[in-house]
C-alpha cells in the first residue's frame, strides 16, 4: 500500500526530523560543555592541593595528588 501523505505532511515530517536532530546535537554539546567544566574544576582543585602539599613539604600527599592529576589529564586527552 502506498503512503499517500500530502505535501504539507511531508514538509512537517521533514521539519520535525530536523528539529529532533538539532535538539540531539545541542544536548550533546551541552553535555560536552558540562563535562569539560567539571574536569576543569577538578583539575584546578588538584593543582591547588598540589601547591599546598608543596608548601607543606608533604611528599606522600604530593605524589598521591600528582598521580590523580596525571590520570585526570589522560582523561582530558592531554
């Protein structure tokens, strides 16, 4: 059986599909921005804690935090 949609129905369907694609893409960009902001916040926090560990000459804490920062930077792709 043939699909006998009117021209306006076809245009509406096309528009709705386009809106859905754009919405999905926009949601993906928003997720990426949020993820990057969280990673940057965690990185800044670790760097601050590393500075404090250096100031206190706490080698054990410094090594632990350095390892955490290294793992975080690998997740950044840097």
